[in-house]
C-alpha cells in the first residue's frame, strides 16, 4: 500500500508570488496605517509606553497566512491511497542443472567455478520473482536437489548447500543431469518450461545419451539453455588429493564439448553460452533473464481523500483571529 499526496490544481500555486509583494506593500505603507492620536492630557506622556503598537504587524501576518492557506485549499490537496496487486497469469518453471564434478573446483573463475556459479545463480533466482525454480545436481550420476517451487528461500538455501562431495559418483554425466531435469519439469502446467544446463566438461559418464535426453525435452516442450563454463586454454584445476586430504592443483587443458551443448540448445529452441570468466557468467544469466519473461498483470486501486477542508479551516481561523484582534485588542491603534 502506497500513500501519495498530489494537488488537483497545482497551477494555482503561482498565486503565492503575491505573498512577497503583499509583504513589501505592508512595509511601505506601515506609517500610513499607524495613525497618531493627539491627547491633551499630559498624564499619557507619563505612563509606560504600550507594547501593542509594536505587535500590530501580527494582523498583517495573520492576513497573509490566511491567504496562503486559501491558495493551498484551492489547489485541492489529495491523499491518494494506491493499492497494487500483482497477478501472475502465466509463469515460467525453471530447472537449473548444475555440474558438481571435481573439475568445477578449477580456479579460472574466482574463487572457483562452482562458487562463481552459485553467486551469479543466486541473483538470477532473486530476479525471478514470479517463477518457480528447481535444482538438479549431477556429476557421474544425478539427483534432484530441490523440486520446482515458488519459495525462493528454499531454493537459495539449497543452492548454498551445493558443494563438491565424494558421495556422487565421479565423472560428468550430462545426459543423466539433463534427463533428471526433464523428468522433474515435464508435467508442469506453466506457460514455459526451461532448463539451464551448466557443465565444464564433456559427457563421459552415465547410461543416458545427452541427445536422447534432449529429444525427450522436445517432446514435452522444454527449452534448454546450455552454458559451457571455463576459460579458453589452460586452467588451474584439481588433479589429485595430497596426504592431508586436500586437492593438489595443476594447469590442465580446458575441455568442453561445445558442439554437443550447441546442438542440445538449438534443437530445443534454447541458446548456448560460453562463460570464460565471472563477468561473462553474470552477463549470460542476465541475458537468459531477459529472454525468459513471465506474463505479469499489475492492478492498481486508487482511493482519493480530499484534504482541502483542513486548509480552509486554518484560513478561517487566522482570518477570524485577525478580525477579532483588530476590533478588540488593537482597536485604539488602527
């Protein structure tokens, strides 16, 4: 709910330019308004001088204030109570399939590919206010991390919990990750069904061919955006585990099956992207965000409440006070 104050006739505020003119006029005519009275009785000269003549300009101030509030009232101040309701007519269901193989710990993106992805994906999820999102993890096998849901807190919490682990079989099963994503979203009634598939390698595990999974996506009207993650050339990547149980790193050639990722994207009506650094990854998600828009209807309800009566009342009070003072307290000095 939003409150807005506006004036129906704001052009009348130009009349306020008369206020400084009136002030100058009262100052110039001050002596003319102050009539002197001859008193034959010398006792008046012996009495204390009255402070009332010095307060006489208060009458002019009251008159000017009443004039100002009359102008404000004529400008018709209103408080507009705006109630906005958003109706999501046709939303988009999105599944993000995330590669969690050991190569995702490569440091060509900062601090590594997986953490860079999580940071960018978090912003993407927050931007998809009216859509449902689910998460799928895959390496040598795949599983659903989070079913599609409109609860962004659950999705963000699950995304933050994604880390490399040895529980999932090693390797990169692109077909398995894609098939699990299709299975998760295929029965959706949303206007549009989208899978964002991210990998930094080639399909070398699993028993489902990526092309077969892509054909299944076509059957259910699912669009696939694919992202190849990794710099061109060599990257500092994990190559083994030392005696302390920590990864040892070395420069190895980055291998991404770009032909496969392009084919999957093309045949499903999506698009292939290559993210070679953090900035490029951010730009890719921003572009996907622009390409996939939900139909959102925003309905606004306006309730107008007139406020000119308050200013009219103030004007009457100041004007009445001036008249009363003029013909009572200041009567002898007018």
